[in-house]
């Protein structure tokens, strides 16, 4: 079997959502600059402000073979699709799609300046598409090809990115999520060092209200999204400690490993990070330096299924759990179903973001009563739904 075609399918459809989709953005590293701190929204949101419907346009990778079997990955950003279309496609055509480790290594060695960022994201998408293809070829879900299932149900924590942080609305949602069976919730405060003492006061008020709303039996996480500095972080971990947070995520930019390690040594709250790191070589220093209590590679960014499996092995040897970033739930579910719970105990489910990421799938993978039942469909278990596609075109670049 040989790869005959590498397609980049741009599909457009109408995404309906009750009310305003994005109610509040999170704090960001750029917020140290006043003009960026004043930004009301994120550049990557759907094109229409206010209540929907929204016009949604996404790109999917499809790898086809001379045996008629294909593999699917996505959605992808345009810069990642450009890398695949211009740099990586020629190294795939005519090759064996089942030799996934060889394909990954060839792409990695051919892109020495792409060890991080868009190129590694492109390699990650190709790897996920090849695992999907192999599953379809073998008529088996990916987790069985990886040695699973170790588990058939996976506990989910709910990520509330994009929801209102007004205390009445936030606590109402927190209680609703608890009633829906979620045993853990992650919240994204809008405030950081640029807001001074008032920012920390509002963060404390938010998490105090959330703790009162859900009680002690629900875990609460805080995602700082790389927006804190040392003084703010040190004050935050001390003042938030009585609220018994499960972790504080990404307090610093990913290159500030010494700050991570120093904060972890002083913090009564566990520290998580690694969403914006890449490959086993990138994650090894996090583990060796003792920078975090939890590592969080994104399967679609850090190197795909093949590489994230290696990261999990590294983490397990250091006794650190791996909980992938929730960008691609289908891939995460397949990988985690093949790993023991202590190695990878949770699936992250971004409540709003997954409405977008899985919109074009015929059968989106969604939690029920706080768990995901691992699908037994071949490959990653997802297909595009033609009924949701209003327009389609194939993207092409000169190689």
C-alpha cells in the first residue's frame, strides 16, 4: 500500500449556538501591554460577534492510498495546512502509510528548524491521520493498535474557557456541571499582574465562590495561561491555598523552566504545564528539573499519537501524570484508553471549544455523566458529516 494523495479540505458550514458563544476571554501574556489588555476578544473566534449563527470554516487533512483506505486529521490552522501542502506532502507521496514510525522520523529529520511550532504541529496532524488510516485498514480503533483497551471509560474534567466570570453566572454553571457528573472543573481568570492587587482579589473571589458552589468533592483547577510573573504567582499560590485547588496551570511562559521549578518547590498547590511544549526532547527538561506536578502535551502539537506515547513513557518513569491538553478529544481518548489511569488520569473537555472543533464530525465524542465511553469505531472513530458542509474546496500550493 502506498500514499497516493494528500488532501487539505477546507469546509464551511453554519454553526448554531444559543446566545453569545464567547462570553469572556482569559488572561494572556500579551496583557502586559495596555493596547492588548484592552482587546475584548480573541482573533481565532468565529467571524461573527454576538449571538449566532456563526459561519465556520475549517481545514482537514485527508491522506489517501492506492488501496482505497484513507486517514483523517483536523481541524488544522491555515499555517499548519500551509506547511503540509508546501513542505511535507512531497515526503509522503508514494510511501508506505503503515510505517508510521518511519514516516515520523523522516519528517522530523527533514525539518530540523521545525522542532517546535507550526512544523511540528503539521507533523503531529500527519501522524494522527496515519494512525486513523491504520485503524481503518485493520478495522480496529487506534487504542487497540496501541495495546488497549486498558480502560473503556475515561473520567473527564470540564474546561470552562469562554464562559462568563460574573460570579452569579459562574457559580450557576459550576453547580450545573457538578449536576451533570463532572468531578473536576477548570476555570480561566481574566486578571493577572497588570491588574495589580485588584486582579488577585478578583481571582480569589471567583475561586472562593466556585468552591462554595461545588463543595469539597469537586476538584477545581486554575489556568493562568502563561500570564503571571514571579511576584504575582507567589502571592497567588499562598492566598489560594485554603481553597484546595487541584492544580495551577501554566503560570509562566514555557521557556521559564527555572521559575516553574522554583514555584513548584514553594507552592502548596500542584503546578501543571507543558501545553506549549513539543516532543520527548522538549519535555525531558521539564521532568529532569522537577518543573511540574502534571505535564500536559497537546497531541496535535507535541508530535502526534506516536510522540505523545513516548512522552507518557518519560513521564511515568518520573512518577508524573500526563494529562493532555484538550485540543483533540478523539485522539486523546484513543491514546488514554491504552494507558493505565495513574499514567494518564483525566481527559480535558473544553466545553465551548469542542463545539467548534468537533462541529463537522458525524458523531462527536462527548462526555456522559462525567465520563467518555471509548468508541470502538475504526481509527480515531470520527468522520466528516456531509450534511454539515455547505461549501468545500481543496487547498493547493505549489511545491
